[in-house]
């Protein structure tokens, strides 16, 4: 029955060329269809190509019913994969929007709370002590914490010996000479070495109170003592 329908669908005796330039029916059509579908065609392109193949097949050698059924099955698979791809894309957008909404909600709840963040920006208020921690890849024989002003000048250097992987350090705002530095934004650098002088990677972990949350361009950042810190850098939150 399928062969009969396929044969009657041909309006002209035109045939598709084979790869060697000769005229062919089934093999030429199947080759053209195979080459086209390998180029990531959509379902509409696939259907149009299949229809064109039927219209131009050789009436004396029409496509066999089993071959036509196989190509219809291929078309069905292409359509299903296209629909699945669209659903996955939409689900990804929905999940991303939900995650951002949750992230923003959590961030706004942090206003007024004390948090610890990774990074090198330290806000000195001009009074009290500024707590910070040093995190090392492994215990070190010696670690150096350097605090620099906005111009990159070192104002205070602290050298620690026999340092564990996590060590708390405080800074009272005093420079190396003992004078108090003005309030403002400072940066923290950490360097460490092992017993044989090999370098050990180290980072600073800073503590401060969140006084503002910024939601902009799909990104969430916290202002801690005047410094902007991304939400992803928050490592711990202190109880109120």
C-alpha cells in the first residue's frame, strides 16, 4: 500500500542523481536524504526533503514501503529530539531564574549580619580592631601578612611562624612605625613558605557587617564596610 501511494505521488519522471552522476531512484534519494540530515536539519527541513524525494523518485523503481516507513521513523525521532531540546532549554531558564530569586532572598536577609568572606579587601573604620584570618594550602613554617593602602603602599607587615592551615589575625589600624592610619579601604596579601623554603598558597578571609545588598544585571553583591563583595564569596554567617 505504501509503495502504491509513493508511486502515485510522483508528478514527473525526474530522478535525483547518484553520487557518480548517474540517475538513480532509491539509492540516489536515500543518499541525498542521508547527507542532508547529517547537517543537523530541523524537522521541517527533514519533512520537506522527504517530500521532494517522493516527488522526484523513479516511477519504475519507487521507494520500497519498508524504506519509506524507516524514513518516517527518522522524521519522528528528529521531531521528538527537537521538542526535548526545547523543553530542556526552557527548564534551564526556569531553574536559573528560580536560583537567582532564592539567592537574592538570602542576600537581603544578611543585612545587618556579620559574615566571613574570602578576598583581599579590608575596610578599616578607624577604631577597634579589624579581624581577619589566613587560610593556607597546608601548614607553613612562616607566613607574611601585608596590609596595603589604596595606593599599594605597604602600611603594616606581620610575620607569623609555625602557622597552621587556618590562623586568626587582628589589625588595630597601626602602621609598622606605630602611627594610626586613616580609615578607608585597604588590601591584604598573604604569602607563606614551608620548612624547605617552598612557596605555599595562602588567602585572606575577612569579617564584616553587611550594610547593603546590590541586585544588578542578574548578580548579587554585598557591601561590607564600604567594600563590594560577591555573594559567592561568603563563607560563614554569624548568628545575630
